[in-house]
C-alpha cells in the first residue's frame, strides 16, 4: 500500500486546483506584519507559500515529493523551492525568522522534526502549523465525514503540537471560520485530492465518489442545489522559540 504521506504527487494538479488557500488573518496573527524569512515545511504545491509571499515574506518552500515540488515551482514565482522534509530542513542553523506548515504537521515525525525546526529558527522565531478543516459541527459535513470514513477533527486532535521540551514556549491558537462555495463536482474533486482516496484501489475510489455524489443529491441541506457552502475552520498555532 502507498504511504499516505507520500501519495499526493500523483494528483499534484488536482491538489493545487481544488485545495483552499489561506486567509491573511491567521497568517498575520501568527507572523505579524513585518517581512520575514519563512521556511514553509511540507509545502506541497505552494498554496500556503504563495499566500505568505503575497504578504511580503521571503519564502523557502520545502517539499519532499518531486511532483508536488515541480507544480510548486510552476505555480509559485517568487518562492524558492527546495527538496527536503521536516526531519531534514535544507537551510542553515538560526537562519530563518519563522517556520510554517500548512496541512502538513500531522505527517511529521515530532522526535526528529522538532529539533530541526528549533535548529533553523532564530531565537524568538515562530513555528506556525496551520490547517484548513471542514467544520464538522455542520450536520451535512459531519455526515460526509462518516461516509468517507475520515474525520479531520480527529486527525488534528492527535497532532496538536507541544514543543515545550524542545525549547519553545507553549502554543497559542487562533481560529477563523469561513464558507467556500462548491458544486457537486468540486466536492468530488476535493475528495480525489485526499490521501484516503489516493491510496485506495479502483473499487475503493469509486465507492468514495459514489458516496459523495449521493450525499449531495440526497441530504436535505444540499439536495436540488447547484451550489452550496462548504464551511471551513482555519486553525493556526503560534509557537515561539525561547531565547
């Protein structure tokens, strides 16, 4: 079976097209307004990297998957792509002001990644993991998570970072709620960008698509609608390196 953490390259184009970007509010909350040198870990196709660059930061985007990195380089002018991962960050010690991770921290090996993040950050620098999550307090979204067998809240609940043993202060958090207008095809495509779909066999993929389409066509909150709002929760952490 394909390792879920390394399954995304096969769908780099779909991933870049359908995954949501990051609002400026949580990024400014985490990093402030002054231009910084930022390492974006597990940068994927550069969705978070581009949002950071748009705020004026110098962004070094670190991604292990060659196909994802190629899409990042194509779509992210002004961002510096480097192949690497959270356990082996390809920058000098104490050389960056901030490290970010969008939809990625839960894939890291904390025992190896935490010391690496501490190594590359200047004293007082910030580590800011961030997630865009489906808001599963909304009934149809909760039902979707049941049907596809994956709750995003459970993933993040087991990934809340505690780096106090690695020379960091305690984590602070910030939440932003927003809606994204979707169609049935958009929702199916979103499912196709997820690791649980990408590692499934042909039969499993077909079943995930069938369940998603049935939800849109039959759930009382969605049935008969050509577009609908997919509610999101952006969860950001700000964790400052001591010193």
